[in-house]
């Protein structure tokens, strides 16, 4: 159940991230850095959820 809720949370946050990026029209180097920050933060979130669920 924890991982299902975490997956839903990641999906919603990714949708919001992409929508916000569509409105902002950032430069290409900002896109790459924001993707990296998003992936790192989601990895930490999922690792915590996996540890809690386990």
C-alpha cells in the first residue's frame, strides 16, 4: 500500500513538474538541471517510502 501511494504521488508530481515546465519555457541547460534535481528528489522520496514500507 505504501509503494502504491508513493507511485501515485510520483506520478502526480511528475505531471505537475511537466506542466510547470511547459508554462515557464526555460532554456535547455535549465531543463537538464531541473530534470536532474527532480530525479534525485524522487529517488530520495522513493527510497524513504521503500524503507518505510519494508
